């Protein structure tokens, strides 16, 4: 009985996503076409990837508010290098990602080394990054023209015109999921997030793990920045605004705990991000006022949190059957 | 790793601000021997083990020698590498992770598929853990999430972890405080087996019977100093207690059988989600009622369901107020009761707050002024100091942070907290877990005193001796059901086991 109930709860995200798709398919016009689905996912790839990134930080219990800004900084850096120095695209991307890793490391310096409050450190970081990036771009849009247009336009005809970029997205998701699920690093990450004191006491180097988690988060967000400038074809100064909140909401929606120690990249965070993306694309497809979209997103987040609390309660409250009840003390046996 | 032939500690001291937890302690230990460490709460036993386990650094001047060579144990990892494995007093697990991950958490890197591989070999991990759990005679599922385990199972998991780390020096800090009789017997078997294989074993316990049946020699600590070091064959219990306390404990018993007084609380058909099932009992004024059963029999669940911590699926509670026994809701019952829970580290204490704040938290309203609700901190301090004295908390003062107290002293703070509230009925789940024998006797006396004044108690304890000397009547729980009731005159192990044994036989049929 109980296990069944938990199963339904843990599939809740698939169910929610399916319901959203069905509702909009019925109510919208041509919503469930391959083309429009591809478009939603492709344009949403920065959000999906940032959600993956922030999951690494959340898992060790750090609420990183600078993730949107890191993606922005990486995009600006890569864009400027291409535009002004004519740097090869791949190299520019690498620089952008490296910048992301570096910012993650700076964050960890304050959070892990100087033991400052993670939320405030990353909030400050977000403001600083955005200010610096604006100085570099003179607050003007940087167009990328030919540098990325081929990449943006590439389609796979065999798959109904799937954008090539989506392979990149899938690769990022697979790698992140793999790291979290199958490597020692991933397991240590969960252990540290679950209980830092215990982790330290049994000999895990918690500081190093947290630092690595924040750097991974930074790097993944850097990748998101690259996707962002490619899908847009230019670097706009208000890019990725408030993505930190969307990404954290998406991760939590996907079952990642804000306290750390519990969560997953796929299915968790990815589905969470997809739900938020399809809600907004579906609503604009139906012609709903754009002001209503955040409202509905908010409602969905509330519902998700409620489901999450149900899940946690049923998990932590009653211990399942135990073997001990069956065995009587040896001394009592005749 | 080379075989460890000897471990010597020389002039180990450890000072904390305001406390000298250890001063100049020296001793040696050898393979194939179990060395017991005893002492009252706060004597410095855990501190000693924390130093060996790399969690604390000793003060300058002390030395630790393994095979005659001086070693530095800078952190837990260094301890593991030296072959020291530590089973700590407070359970150290990751609740949301699986059993096998928990066991091998100290070194995930070791479990990659190959030297250069990045991938964890989960199959091999499970196999390894299964091996250790089998050796421990446990049938915990390696794939189970740890939150679903009982305290005893978590304890076993910690032992499996120590074994998997390949330690040759095993430190057990009060390992039996949450195990069932059965598990204790199994643990002793394991320890004896390890001893035969040439492990060096340290064993801390407040149960002197365990010390006498398991250890080869025993070291006594008092106020951080070594006050005794003897072969177990050379001493007896009385001598040992003398070395621990510096004086003898007076045994205490409650005088005579008490006259039956009015019923203050009546529980009818209490059922929880899974456990308990349909339990009814009555509690009289000033009575001390024991609830006895095996670990996992649903004793704590009975309290939790009845007091509204978990969902109560069925049942009624009656409480005597204004002379009449009337049905009462759980919420309305709260002001009249206290509930001392089992897990001091997750639901018994505010670990990062002071002793004073912890003690007064049970009835903070009492210290607030009528008009503005401001707290009278002076009164708080005075009352908590007097309670600390009554239950014998060893601390620098009432402002000490609770997490810095020794395990047993933390437990005493919980007891003090509920004595401060002075409710009509006090529910206690394993109230003296980890408390030393001297303090145990004092707490028992306090319970007797309070009950004379009309306070009623419902007490869960796994310790037969304690529950029999403390209670006026004992109800027996088995698999969530009430299977027996024994009154003071008939107390004996057999009479308590009778209900359980008959149920087991039914199962066998
Ligand atoms: N971090 C700390 N800061 C200050 N004092 C501490 C700290 N850790 C331990 N102490 C003090 O050191 C003394 C010895 O504590 P320890 O935990 O070794 O006692 P113990 O013998 O294990 O007692 P118990 O039987 O209750 O577990 C206690 O007085 C305790 O308050
Ligand atoms: Mg201790």
C-alpha cells in the first residue's frame, strides 16, 4: 500500500507535465506540434541548463542567487570575444565557461572559506557581475551575426526539424545526470547536503566538496550562457534576468530540497524546468495576457511545494516495517 | 596496512574553555583485548575516543604511539588510514541516502569501477555491504533508505561502516544504548569474534554488567583523570563503582505497594497508522506505569499516536479535570502533560542553545511578565540552576551551549526541562539513556518524589532492571498490541516475557 502511494507522488511531475500539455493541446491552437515543442525547449534551454547548474548548489544546501548572472556574464564574455576580437566560436565559449567556473570558485571562497551567508554572498555577486558586464558592453546590444547563425539555424530534417542545438542540451543533461548519479563526487555531494556535520565526522572533506559543487554550478551556468547567446543571436543587456528565481523554483518543483541532500537532475530538475517553460509557452499560445503567466507559474509552484511536503512527510514520519519486532530476546527462549 | 601490535597513549590532556576534559591520561592497549572505559557523565570518555578518532586534537605534550611510533591523528580520515574506526555515541547517518551508501560513505572514491574510472560500482558496493551485514547477522536491506530504519538498525549500520573501513582498532562509544537484547547479544558475539581475530577494542558503557562480561581490562576516568586501571578479574562491581564515583550508590526502592488512587488518564483503543493497534490502559494519580516491549514493538509509536505527534487512526483519550473523567482532545491535553522523546539529537533539544533556554523552553510562559510578556532572565537562571543541580548536570554554568555537553549530561538537561514544567502526567521514552549509574539513582529518586506529590508517569524503558525498580505496574506491548499487564508484586523477567512468548508461539503455529 504505502510503496504505491510514494510511487504516485514521485511520478507527480510527469503527471503534471502531461496534464499541462493536454490542457494546452485542447485549449491552444496547434500547440502540440513538433515544431512548437522544439521551439519551446530550444528557447528554454538556458533555463533548463541553469536549473541543472543550480541543482548542484542546492544539493549541498547553498541557495545560489548568482546563477542567472553567471550565465549572463559567460554569454557577454563569449559574445564580446567573438565580436571584438574575432575569436573562434569554440574558444570563446570555453572562455565563457571558464569564467563561470571562476565565479563559482569566488562564491565558494566567501561561502566555504569565510563562512559567509550563501544567499547574501551570491546576491552581492549577482549585482556585481551584472554591473561589470554592463560596463563592458556599454549597456548596448552586441550582435553576433555570422558567428553563431549557422549553429542556430542547423536543423535535423529526419527528426522533424529538430534544432541541432538540442543535441547540446541533451548532452549537458546527460552529463550532469551522470555526474550526480554515478560518480563518487555525486554521492559525496548528497552526503554533504544531507548532513554536513556527519559527513565531516566520518571523514569526507566537506569544504572541498562544497567548493567543487559551486564551481560545477558556475561552469554549468556558463554553458547556459553560451546557449543563451546562440539561441538569441545577440547579447542583450537584460538577458537572463530573474532566471535565478525561475531556476530555483524549477529545481524545487522537480523535487530538489532547499535544505540539500535530496534531488536529481533528470528527471527532477529538468522536468521542473519543462513544466515552467510549457506553462508560459502554452499560455502565450492561447493568447493569455503575458501578465497572467507569472501568476499561474506562482500557483504551480505552490502546488508543487504542497506535493513535496506530502512526499517528505510520508517519507520521514513512519519507519517502514522493521525486522526486529519478530525476534524475541534469546534469553527468553526455553 | 601493517598489523598493529600496540597502542599507547601518553600524558594526553584536553582543555576546553572552562573545562579540563582530560588531564594527563596514559594507558596502553593490545591486540586481542577488549578494554572497557567507564566513568560518570562528563568524565571524559567520549573526549578520549574523539581524540583517537581524529575529531579532536589533544593539548600539547601528549603522545599517541602505534607500534611504538608516534602518530598524529589530524582528522577522521587520518584515523581511518591508521586503522582506527570509531562508532560514535550519537548516531551518524545520512537519512535520505541508501543503506549501502551510508556504510561506505567515508570513501566513495574507493568504489569506482577501476582506477581511472569515474563511475561508482554500485553492484560491488552493495555486495560488500551485504557481506558485512551478513557477518553482523542482520537482515537490513542494503537498498533501503536509511530514514526507514529503526535506531537499532542505524546503530548496526554504523558498526558495518567501521568494519568496512578495515579498522584494526575499534572504538565503541555506548553502542548498546539503543539496541534490543537480541542485538546486544549479537553485538557481543561479534566483538568476541573480532577480539579473537586480534583487533584492539575499546568499549564504553554505563552498564557495568556489559563491562564485566565483555572486557579484559577496564580504565576508569573521573573528572578527566584516570582513577583506575585494572584487569577485570581483579575487581568487582563495588570496587569499580567506587573508582567511578568516589562513593557508593545507595540503592533505592519505593516503599510498599501503593493504595489505588483515582484514574487520571484513560486511553481507549488507541491505533496508529501501522502501530500501535487497539491499545487501552488506565493511569492512576501518582502512579508510575511502565510500558515494556521489544525494540520495534510500537512503544514509542503508542506515545506518538496518543499525543498527536503521529496521526491517531482511532481511539479516545479521557482525562480527569475538575473531578470528572471526560474525553479530551489531544490539543487540550498538551498543557497537562510532558513528553520526553527518545532521540535527544533530533527532537529532544535545541542543540545550539544554552542549557538555560533548553530547560525553560518547556514552560517559558512562566517567566514572562503579565503585562508586556518580557522574560525574567534572572528567574530563568535561578530555576535552571536549581534543576541542573537536582539532576546533576555537569557543566560550567547554565549558559553553556548544550551541544558541548557530554551525551549523558544532554539527557539530564531534557529531564530537567520536563521537571521544570511539572505537568500532571509525564510521558518518558527511555529517560535515562546514556546516564551514569550515580545520576540514574538520583533521577529515580526524583521520579519517586514527584509521584508522591501526585504526578503520574508513563515510562518506556528497555532496561528490565530499571523498569522493574521504578514502576508500580507494567504493560507489555508486542507488535503493536497489548499482550500483558503485570503488577508490582509479580515483577520478574518471566512474567513480563510471558505475553510475548505466548504470541510468538501463536505465530509458530
Ligand atoms: N566542545 C566542547 N566544548 C566545551 N566543553 C566540552 C566540549 N566537548 C566536551 N566538553 C566537556 O568535556 C567534558 C567531558 O565530556 P565527554 O563527552 O568526554 O564525557 P563522557 O565521559 O563521554 O560522558 P557521557 O557518559 O555523558 O557520554 C564534559 O564536561 C563536557 O562538557
Ligand atoms: Mg560520551
